[in-house]
């Protein structure tokens, strides 16, 4: 009975991690404009994501624009896009494998070896997905922090960590936890 509860808990963690991975991929708040000078009145907030830039004026009007050209993007952004798209696809596949594994664990007792291999594959896929999400999220955070403290970067170009990075870190933790729990079965 405890095994069933752990499998369902892992399935919930993996499902929430999958949704978080998708949300972090499409959210435009990867890099957020940083205003830390007390004399500046902020009229505009800038968000930069993997797919688009958004500008909010006084919190009333929001304008988003997709990037014009894929060829004009910086190489790290292209790699981050690819890693996050692969992570979304792999998280969906992992979640579906986990559903099938949990479903047939309760129904079949005649060949538990096939089911355990299936659950192990779902666990490894969840672990790999967590690593794929962690790389672009942490790398982006490192770039933001480095540029923030670099005196050669002008004040208007300094950015802060956006909400999508935090969603990505939470998703990574959930996916790695789900993968580790499935691998332990």
C-alpha cells in the first residue's frame, strides 16, 4: 500500500513539474528590467523571454512582440529554446510512461519485471527532464547576476531574475524528486 501512495505522489510531482516546465518555457519573464536607483520614476517595465519581449507601461498597457528573426538571436538563447522544447516533450513522454506504469502496477501481478522496467524508464526520463530544465534556467540566472554586478553594463540594460526562472527551479526540483522516487521502486 505504501508503494502505491509513493507512486501516486511521484506521479503528482511529475505532473506538476511537467506543467511548470511548459509554463517556464512560454513565460516572457525570464529577464526583468531592474531599477534600483531611488530617483528614477518607473514608467516602463521590460520582460525578456525565450520567445518574446514585453513592455508594460505604468502597469496598464502591455505590449508583447515575438522576436523578429531566429537568425538574429544570440546563440545561448537558441540553445535555451531547444533545451526547453526538448524538456517539454520529454516531460510529457515521462508523465505518460509513469501513468501507464502506475496503472498496470495495480492491475497486473503476473509479470512485475516488465512493469518495474517501465517505471524505471519513467524515472530516468523525469531525471533527464529535470536536468534539461536546470541547465538553461541556471545559466540564464548566472548571466543576469554577472551582468548586474558588472560596472561596464549600463544601468538601463541591467536585468533581474524573472518569475519564469523560479518556476523552472521549482519544476526541476519536482521532476528530479519524481524521477528519484520512481527509480527507487
